[in-house]
C-alpha cells in the first residue's frame, strides 16, 4: 500500500495524510498513470472502507502524491501482532 505521512494544512487548520508514490516506481509513465487512475476510481466510489482523497498533485521535485483523510491508530500489522484481531483464513 505504501507509506502515508501526517501533515497539517495551515490554511484549513486540519490534519491530513500525504501518500506519495515511491520515487523509483514513479519513473515510468505507466506507473504514474495507474496511480492517477486509482485515485480517480476512489473518488467515484463512496464506501466506508475506502479513504477520501482530498487532492492529487505533483511536487516541484516531480513526486506524485495524494492528500487523503487521516485515520489515527495502529497499522494492520500492529493490530494483528497485538492479538486484537483474529485471522480467519490464511491465503486465498
């Protein structure tokens, strides 16, 4: 899925998550196109299990990123390791 970074939007006084496309894969135009296409697909769908995209843009250093809703808490691996989640089946 990739990393997301917590940022503060000064103009709107809110915190969001910034999810950049990793630099190495971003070099190919096909990868950039898939990143943008996936953002557009998420924007079309309204579902409680999908995050909300606030923005998709490119930095001056040519790094593509999505500004998405920020959900506080542990990541899935930490939740599984803590024992608070139960895995029903492994492998599909």
